[in-house]
C-alpha cells in the first residue's frame, strides 16, 4: 500500500482503525512491540580509545614512529639527550588527539536529527483524545494536529481545515505546502507533491487536521535520511590519499638507503657502529618527520584565514579538498536564493500598468498593494533594524512591498478595519475579507488567477491572464486581487455570496530572489573551471528560471525533475550528468545519486545545503558545505565546512583559499623532499667515491630538525597567489608529483648535493682536514636550504613576488641563519658539533655556493621551465 496514492478510507481499513475512536490501549501496546519505539536508532559508536588507535593506521604516522625509534637509538648511543625523539612523539600524539576531536563532532548529526522529533503527540485512543510521549506512537494511531505543532510521525490526512505544513527540511521548498486529505497523489509523486501527507520532523504552520499514522521511527522519511546518513562512510580527501601514497614511497626509500649504505660500509671495511649511525641518520633524513605536523599547521592557518571569510572548517583536510573541487552541487533555497519570498512585480488591470516594486510605485499600484495587504494575515516586524516575517511568506512579501511604499499593516488595519473574513482554503484557493473603506463595505478577494478570473464580472480579466502567464514564465508566484462593494455583511459568510460578481483589480508576483552576490560567484566558479549545479526541491520551471538568471543554466544545458531522474538507471544518469545543470523536485536519495554520478567521472564534488534533506548528500560528497544561519544542526553535523553567512559567494572565497593552501602544502612538500634528497645524495655519493661521510649524524639531524622545519612552516603561511582562480581544477586522481614536479624536486635535491660535495671537497683538499670539509659542507647545505625556501614561494620570479612579502619566512630565515652562525662561529658550540673554524675566504665561498639555487631557479622560471600546470 502506498498511503499517498490511496484514499484515507483504504488506509484506515489497512490499519484496522476507526478514525473517531482510534486504537485501543491493547492494540497500541501490541503494535508497539511489533514496530518498536517511534524514535531514530543510533548506530554503534566508537569509543575515544578506538578512535585514538585508528589515528595510528596512517602510513606517515607509522613512519614517524619508526623515525622516533631510530632517533631514540641515535640519542642513546651519542648520549646527547632525547629532545628530538620526544618532539616527534609529541607531534604524533597531538595529531591523534586532533583527529579524535574532529571525528567526535561528526556524530552530532544523528543527535541533531533526533532533536527534530516532536516530544509529545495528541492521539485518540479508546475514543478519547490524550497527550502521550511521541515515541509511543504506532502505525494506525489517530493524531490531531494544530498550527504550531511538530508532526510526530508520517501520517495520512483524514480531514483538515486550511492546513499548511512547513516541509523545507525535507523538500527544500521555502513556502509552506498546502494540504488536502481528500486529494490523491501519484504513486511516484515526490515528497513535495504529496499533498495528502504530513511528515515527521516538519511543522504545521496553519490550520488543523486529523490524520492516521502510517510510519514511525526509522521507517519515516526522516528515518530514511537518518539511515542514509549513518550508512554513508566518511570520504577520504585527495590530500590524505596523496600523503599516504608519498609516505609509502618515503618508507621504502628510507629502508633501501639504510641497507645500501650499510653494505657499502661493510664492503669498504668501515667501523660497524659508525656505518650504523650514518645509515640511521640518513634514514631519519630521508623521512620528513615534520611533514604531518607542518601540513596540520598549514591547514590550521588556512582555517583561521577562512574564519575571517565566514567559513568554519570542521575537518582540517577539507580545506584542500574544496580547493580541488570541480563540481559544486548547490541547494537553491537559502543558498543561492535569500530564502525569503519577495514581491517584485505588480499589475494594475484598469490602467494595464505593470511595475517593479520599489519605494515609490504609482498610485494605482499602491492601491493594489493596500487592498492585497488588507486581505492578508501575515505581518512584518522590525527588531534592531532586522526584518522579522511572521506568517505565510507570500503574504508577508505583500505586506513588505506595501511597507516600502509607506503603507504599514498596522495603519491600514486601523484606517480600514476588517469586519469579516473567509480564511484561505486549499479547495477554493481563495481568501476574502470585508473591510470598511471610505465608509463602505468592501469585499477584497485574493487567490489563484485561474479560480478568481471566473468569478469576476468586471475588469480586464483577459489582460490579467496574459500577464499572469508572462510573469509565471519568469518563475514568479502569482496572486490575483479582486473586489466588490456590498450593502450589508451577511450573517453567515459563504463563498458563493462573497466571492462572486467581483471586479478584477490586478496581480502581484513574488519570488524567492537570488542572492545579489551569487551571480558573480557563479561566474568566478566557471572561470575557475568549476561547474555549478543546482539541486532543489522546488518546481523545475522556477528552478530553471533562477538558474538562468544566475548563469548556472546555459544554452545546451538540461533541467530535469525528480520523476525523470527516477526513471534513469545509475548508468544512464552517469552518462547524462555532465549536461544537466538543474535538478528539481528531488529526494535525498536522488541527491546522493547525483553526487556519485559526478564522482564516477572523477570529479571532486562539493555539495552545499541547509536542510535535513541535504545531510546524506553532504556526507557522501568529497566536501559538504552547510549553511550556518538557516542550516539545520543535522546538515551542519554531516558537513565538512559551515558557511556562517549562508552566502554562496563565500564558497568562492573558500575555493580560493583552498587552492592557495594546497599550493602551500605542495611547496612545503617540495621543499622538504628536495632538501632531504640533497642530504641523502650528499652522503650516498661521498660514501661511494671517498668512503667517507661529509656530514655526521648530528649534523643531519640538526639540519632536519631546525633548518628544514622553520622555513617549511613559514612556507605554509605564504599568501595565496593572485592567479590561483585562473587555473583549472586538479583531476581527482592526480599525484602530488604530477606534471614533472617530482623530477623538479629530484633535480633540486641533486643540485644541493653537488653544491655540498663541491664545498666539502674544496675545503678538505685545501686544508687536508676532513673536519674542515665537513664544516664547509654543513654551511653550504644548511644555508642553501634556507635560501631555497624563498625560491619555493612561487613559480613566478622571486623578485616579482617580492623577496620580503612573507614576514613569517623572513623571521624563520633570520632564526635559522642566527643558529647556523652560532654553530659555525662560536668555538665551544662548533667543537660540540664536531666542526671547526674556517678561514674567512672559505666562509665567503660557502655563501657563494649557497646562493647558486637562486640563480638556477630564477633562470628556470624566466625560460618557462617552471610554471603552473593548470592554466
């Protein structure tokens, strides 16, 4: 049985219940045992200890632990303290704690979903109306609903009066849905079109109803969303994939280096412990143990920047993911639009005048607005300069348009008091009032043009029909206004008497308007190679019109509704999805299908939304963006990012920041690996050629800990480059070393090795002292790495970017140079590091060799050998 496709008599028969007496206490108890409590189930929760343990499954973390063990071994052997190994372990533990905290926040989604359930329900049992705990409801219960109530379970309406339900949490529609228990809906009708049903978690905005419960708990539409949300696993970000992949390569390389160096040492008869220490030091050098911490710092800096841009990041890696987004699937209501009905057009039939609503409309349009406002129950109040719309959004839009023209609802009600009224009814599709205007009893009627036109005997009705069609094509919601004068007010008000023999007055047209900044944001997205897609619960005509206005729906693009989508297989949807820009009247399951269809094309998909209905798709997407103001707690809990101003344009700023942050991470990785490769090659080549190491374990460890880490962190704070939004998005499976970046890193590492070995050989041969050679090698390698951090700031010339425009890097370089100077110039410290003092010309030569990378990189940039790959 499909409740919305059956008469309520059939539904009552199916559940074996009488609508007047309801279930007996015994029946209710038996059904409660059969169906279970009317509440959402909780999935099995992980303990904090389990979450903490899972943080150590990452390859880079495992490598860090190995590095810590090696570092402990080195520190124990040399007896120089355990500062570095403790620092590495501190980084590991902090990373794990951050991961546990971030994951714990995600579970709030289901908790928030549970909070949407009504705590109590009015139910008829044993012929009596009573209030019970909502979790005790069972299928077949007869419930009573009034304005202001939350619907406690999915129910088929038996009878109703002027009933409207606010269902935006499920459907995305900003206007309350009119309900009618007598109507039948198609079996395939979407949620928004099932006018004979009310749904759990939604609210009653007006009217009364009696309904029979058809689904409870996890079988409700809200429950289905909860199940989808619980089943949808967290998506790993591209950054996590790339770092994990890189960690594996580094791990294999580190082990291989240890083995090769150890074998070389044994072949040449070197001291076993000396070989072991060099091999261990090289292994630690090969592993960029600061990388996870530095990446976390870079992402945290990005998070702080994005907070200033009204975006809150719930999961750190999501920053980078948004930067690589190639598709943004956006909800319409409240995201691309203002989620507030606004009167934008008015048509006066007598003068055939059509005007945009302003603060100074013509007298005939003002009269039309006055009459329409008098025939409205909605009000607009102002609190601290902020509009507060109370009542039906279509009516409050009329009241606000009148207010803009100096006609306040309070003044109009005082000047033209209402004497009688016929409330809006979904069958009549009309509302009528009787007001005293200029001493006369004036009947004002507003409603659907197709109904009202047939009740008019005067006025230019044909012109009204023509303009109504024209305004409807612009996605406006149209209301017609008519009037007549009566001598006396009937004792019994009837539609036949009040709502016939009318004079057609005109039309008002309203819309939930696009956000002013959304159009520009969409244009920037397209320039950045990102495809915007609108997914909404609204009607396809309205959605398509707004999408065209915003630039989302272009010539050749398709707009389809949920019924068409339902008829498509997943394979058909995947084939068609690149050409569809608008999806209307869709369900939560549809949204997930759309996201996955795009992901099937290798796209990095961002999903924005604010309703409960958006939550499963927010979680399924590569990155989910929830609205902070209008967004439900469920949507926020399922998201990776929250937009605090509910502004689509903020997404563009977030993409801008995300791309910049990815660039900074890539620069950091390139810098660390380039310098580490330089260290490894330096020792490896020297061992092969001279059976001697130009750098001792203490030198390698110090350079790795201080000279590498400080500039690397500062690189992560580099300002976002100006041309970042002029590049195409990165492909989802693209390796961080793609487009020759890995070769560049290897060549840069080779350059460091050549320069270091050159300095080592010159000083060793000039003095005949290997300690002098090691001192020279230490200076060249340490200084060149700090200077190289400036080269890595941009693929554009360092001089065009500005040498001193990153104050963090300036500070890091100053600290690193100061520490290097202390080590090589203060005798006691120099001796402690097994180095020696050099002649002044040697220091000058070392600085000259350290500056070579600047010359090489600047020439490479000038000749186009180094450039962005996504332009």
